[in-house]
C-alpha cells in the first residue's frame, strides 16, 4: 500500500503564509515546594510510594479508546468504516470532510483501498491526540498488510470537518537496523555525534523528587530548547488551577492580539471559545503557538518566573523576561542583527526595558511580517536551559497534588503526545514535549525531545532528554528519532 494524502485546499492568503513560514521558521531540580499544607500527604504519596496509573487511552476489545474531543468523533467514524461489510457513501464523506476534498476520490479510497488493506481495523497505538489532530497506528485482519500510520486533522469549532487525512504503511519500528543492537552507552555516543552541540540525559526522578542521572552527556550545559519552553507555561497554569484562580473548563476567547506565527488554530473565527484544558492540550500535544500565547497572557510573566525558581533551574535569570512566541519571533525577525543582539546580550534591566519599549509595540506575529531573519540567534538568542533543568521541570510537575486540577490538566497536556510509535504500548504514563527552530535555507538548528516515562506500580519515573543544537543547521530528525527510540526501548527493559 502506498501513502495516500488527502488535504482540503487552503485559501491563497493561507497558502502564502504557510510557504513563508516554512521558509523562515518552524516550531515544533528540586521538586516544587508548596505552601498548601493540605497537599502534603498527596505529594508524599505521589513521590514515595508505587503508583497505580489510570491510562489516558484505555484498551477495549483490542483497540485504544479515545477521549471525547472534536477530532475523536472523526477518527472513530474512519476506523468504524473499515469494518468488513461496510460501504462508504458519498453522503457520509460530504458530511464529515471539508468541501475542498474530492468526495468521489475518498469514497473510492475507503471502499477499494483502505478497507481491503485494513479490514476490521483497530487502533493499536496512539501517538498523539489533541482537540484537532490525531496520529495513530491501525492494524486489521489482512495478514498481507503492514500497519497503517494515520493522521487526521479537523476543525475545532462549527461543523468540525476533516481538513487533512493521510494513511501510510508502517513497518512497526522507527529504529534503523544498525541501531537495534546498540547498548545504552553506544546509543548515547552515537546521538552525541549527530550535531555540533548535543546534550543528553537519562535519569530517574527519585522518591524525594530529585533528578538522579543514570547517563549524562553535557547534561548540565544550556542548550536552545525550541518549544520545550512551553512546559513552564503549563507549570504556571497548573499552579493557577490548583490555587483556584482558573478552572479547566473556563473559556478563553481566541483574540487577534494573541495569534502567533505557526499557530494551528489561527484559522478559527476570532471569538471562538476554547476551554483552558483544550488550549493546554493544544499547546503541548500539538505545540500550538497561538494557544501558548493565550495561556502566557492568562498566567502572566511573573507566575512563570516563579515556577522557574520553584523548580530549581540552574540559571532562571537567563530565561527572563520570559517571552511568549510572538515576542521571541520579533527578536529573530523584526530588528536588525545588532539591535537584536543587544537584547540577547543585555543586562536583565536592559532586556526588561527593551521588551517594554521595542518588542511589545510590535504586537502579535500573525499575520506574518518578517523583514529580517537571524539564523545565528536560533541557538544563542532564544529560550535556553540544560537537560537537567528539563528533568527538574518534569519532577516539579510530577509532584503536583494527584487529585488537583493542575495535575489533571498537566497529565493530559503532556500525556496526549508520545512523539513516536511503540512507547505507549510499554509505558503506562508517557509525558512528552519537543521543539524545533528551523531555517528554510539551512534546516533544523534546534531539535529537542523530552520524555517522562513511568510504568504502572513504579515509584521512580524515567526521564530522557535529547537536545540537539547546531549553529550551521542541517540537523536530521530521523537518526535522532531512531536513537532516542532505542534508548527508550533499552530503559524499558531495565
């Protein structure tokens, strides 16, 4: 079976935006202490004793069950249509897919390609899920077919029609054959050779909420993070939820002032209400930039700074003032290089003043207007921290009260994305965040991955953080995917 991609055509303005964005930029400690005495027993239980982990995607009748989200209904219909004896009609396609699709081609695809390849299909792995996007693996009753790797995108509001649909054959592993026999040390050494400035950490979060390194390669040296910085926005949101200042189902309206370049919800109508929970999931599971800037505005810069201190980062001042997506993009693109570097290299007081006087007046980064693009700042002039700092951040969020709304939203936002197939089938709690900073001319300058992994009944989660930086660009994601998959496989066997 070949890869089949169905996508609704975009408006001309959107197409130009996508092309420009692809050319310019792409974005994919100590445990926190709490003043809430009532949470103490909850935290001690979560850290010191084995934990029974409720699955985010329970398995029923050999298939993963998805939570109720806008895209889930579309996924369930697609998989249901693959039952032997079904016959997909034109009316069914037209009711669920954007008018930009060729409905007759989709009818033919379902009836003559997809169902014969995957009769009685089951979801055998959930790689990523958000309110508007799902990535999963299917298997069916045709022994001649490989697994199917499926992507489905839908709208959030209105009729929530499918806007993107892709099915590709999948062998079942993302590891290169040469990597499948590597030891942990060998895999780590191979990873460190993939880019100029890599850092790697394999660690455990112990019963006291401390990160204990098992394997370290430049793990305490700061690296550019890409969208991993969004974990600190999520952490500040969790504290806000636990303090009762917001609730997961509170509504946040989509506003023009917080739309950011690369935001996947930018095409939703202004004023569309999103729940706090859904925006958090979009921010982490899809790395949505517009959701990030809305939540950054909700929690406030000072609350995020408090989290950096509470979680014991090695140099929290280096991340301050804590910029949102649009503000960081302006540093890359709105000022000449000398002016941008003056901000990057300035004192804390200078950066605060520069933010107020020059960055904030630029407004949102969407619609896009980038008169400059400074590749040299992708690794040096952005959010930076060490792999150990990321482990401390996982530890801080893992120490949140188990029965509070903060942990509930964190668990969903980080837990709905695994980034790779085969992880969720081994680990009962999978938290993930990654990121990238990319130039259309020279490829990835920053490519980062971070997982927290825990098995049911275990008390000390594993953490894997892989931070790739290269000022020359050209970071290839596929060898990194292969080696990190091997590392995760190996620690799963320990």
